[in-house]
């Protein structure tokens, strides 16, 4: 399975934008890029996903590099409630085990008031 | 909104006991999952079910079994609990589509085996 690499931790100030990077240099052409986050004492929750084009939703934006070897999750205005572990995950679009989401260690985001 | 409900948030059991962790989803999802989460190890898949009575082993199935008699309910069974099964257990469900593989998680059950 293709792997992702994320920084262990990042820090941000409230109401400032946050850019969370993810490297996935061995991504295959059919892999989707998913982002989940896990708030303290809760299960992970879906944030956003994309294939090739940048994506926006009410929670965040996803910027995907042209070669797809990296992506960035953008929180436009961080709030204290965005403090969480953020996971970047590749989801196989075809082939066996395509239901699997392999969670790495993610990035622990701290938001300072 | 999709809701995945785990029967207990906290559970304390003794070594050797048989333990049942229950999970119910209300969105008619075909797929259901059991993970465990340990510090430094992230989430690891224990078992997966893609239909009623169907199951597949995940990455760490040893010491666990599962049951799916109804589409909405997926149970994780520890036949004889051991202390190394103390962990956070997370259930998830999904309606898998190639372009949209989104899993919805419950709040988790923190199990302590003494």
C-alpha cells in the first residue's frame, strides 16, 4: 500500500489559516487522497477527499499537487475546536482491499488562543 | 446525519472473561469495521464485514471474533479477554464507492482488562 508522510505536530494561532502538509510520493493513479481528523476522546471524522483537482467543502480545502505526490489540507480560520489529530490517507480506487483506510500517526494540531 | 453507536464508552472486565462490544449504524451501510487504537500505534483494523454474515480478517484479528447477523449491527467478541487487549475500540461503517470511500466512526469504547 502507498504510504503517506506527515509532520508529527504543528501549531497555529486561533483565526489564522493552517496548512497541513502530506507527502505521498508512491501514490498510484487510482488512489484517492482522504483527510480525517480525530478530536480528543472521539472517533475519527471525515474531513475531505480528492483525486486530482483541488476541493473545497464547509470544513476545509484540499490542495493537490499537479504530480499528486503531495497534498495540503487548508483550514482557513483555525478555531480552538479544530485542535485534533489530522490523518492523511490514501484510498485505493481499484483492486483488492479497496475498502481499507490505513491510518498512520497523523499530525497533532495545537491551536493557541 | 449518519450515526454509529457503540454500546459502551467505558468497560472494565477481568482476565478470562468473554467480552462483547456492540456497534449499531443507522444508514443501511454495507460495510462495517472494528479497529483498536493504542498510543503510538495508531488505528489498526481488526475485522471488516461487507455484508450480513460475511467477514474478513484485518491486520490484527488474533484473539478476536466478530458477528454480523443483521445489517445494522456488528459485534466484536473477545472470547477470553487478556490484559494486552486493554485498548480503545472503534467501530465504523461505510457505503463504499470507488470515488467516495468515507467511513463513519462511533465515539469508541475504552476497554480495560484487569
